[in-house]
């Protein structure tokens, strides 16, 4: 047996699978029907226990090529029905064995619908998965739980390059997903990836043709040092912000951020391009959003979420800075919005003519 206990005392009983230990994190839900391996390895999930709303998980196993980083990053995994006999010609391992190898605690056979409703009504909250009923000491620790030092835990430790024949893009790694780099490389860019805390002076000294501020985990407001460096980059080169990078850009320009009640996590979120009226289905993974009113002083909202009206994209008044809250790559999810990488390429090339 295993138990999921939330900070308010709500408890769910299920069956342990994966690594047999206890693990604490922020309990959130993801609405994707597929893509569990990409989810598990997405650095943006650092500190979180993820509940899958789609019931059957594990049915196509695990394939190394589909990982978004070098290891699983979640604190725990929750599913309704775990498939013990997956079938997929590409698979190299079962989900359970993968979780064991990466020391990820997981639980199945709980009512994930009830848990999802709980989070929707009460908001994302800390929880703990335990092999036995939690001790008083664990419950006390749960009340004091806080996700900290997220970006520092996932950023690259040193500069590296992904060679290309085109313009050079400085990628600031706050927890970048591999497929974002793949999509950038597919545009012909030469990519130079920097640690998150690299001084702006170093990046500008290397004279890139453009700058990408990547996705990443945690509360953007807890990164004052990074925000100060972003301020120094604004207006110097074309800048493209994705997810956390989008939020950091807004903060650096004087924008405001607020925490969503239960966040946007999944591969099926509809987003509207305000200018063209085009609607695309997007992959998302974030718990914070930019306040729309605060954008008016430095830019305009370019994309909105059709579920709740929140800001999904910003075009800045300097004409050389854009950002997106959703993930424009398609891992996991539909490829409706891959064209947005090409738009950034055009912006970089026009600026550097």
C-alpha cells in the first residue's frame, strides 16, 4: 500500500509503484493524454508531485530519445491505472523500472478524478506520498514545505554549443527542454547555451545575434539576480522568452506576476493569437501568469488563453522582444505552433541585416 496525504489532511490510499520511499512536493495535475515521459523529465516540474487526469498511464513504456533532460525531475507521480504490460516497438523500458532507476516515488489506483477536483476547488497544495501512513514529524514538515532554489538546481553548470550554420543565439538555460533546443537548431541557428546566472555583460561581450530566455521551474519573482541581468539585455539584441523566460522578461520591464489557482499543465490548452484570430492548441506547464493590466506600460498582449483569459504572449514596444507563456515546441503535444520559431528567426535576421 501507499498513501497520498495533502496539507489539509485529505488522504488517498493506493498502491506503490516505482521507487519505494517517501516524497514531499506541491501536488498539481496534468491534463495530457500522452507525454508522461516528457513530463517526468521536464525541469519545470522540479519540486512537484504530478497527478495525471488521463487514467491509463504507462501503456507505451519509456524511450530514452523522448526525454526532455538527463533524468526525471518530478518529486512524485500519481496515476489511476498503471499499465504493467506496455507495448511499443520503440520502448526500452517500462515506466515502473524507469521510476525505480530515477528514484521517483509513485502511487496508482487512487481516485485521480476526486484529487483533480480537490485541486481545482482548493488550489495546488503541498502533499506527501508515503509507504505507510505519515508520521506526525512528516505532517509537521509538510506544513513547512516550500519549493526553493529551483533554477539553480536545473541550469547547466557550464557554457556549451550546439553547432549550426546560421545566426548565433545565446540560450539562457533556466531549465530548458531539449526539444526547444532541437526546434531552434532546426531553424539553422548556432546555439550557445549559458548557465542561468551568467552576467549580461558576458553574454553581450560574446555578441550573439539574438537571445532566448528559456522555460524553467518555480516562482519567477524569487529570481531577483536573474531579473537584474535580463534588464541589462533588453533593447540590446532580439529577445525571445518562453514560459519562465516570458515571466522574467515581464518582471524586468516592470510587469506584475500572480499565482494561478491550479496552474496550466497539459498539452491541450487553446490559445488565441489576438492579431490574427488564429487559435492553436498548446503545451503548457506553469503555475504563474503575467498580469494583463501591467503589460500596457511596455507592450501589448499578443496571445490569450481561451480557458481563463490569462496572458499567453507579449509583443514589446521596442519591436525586438517577444515572449510566450506556452511551449511553442510540440513535445508533448500538437505542432500547431512550431511556426513561432520561424517568426523569431525572421526577427533575428531582419535585425542583423
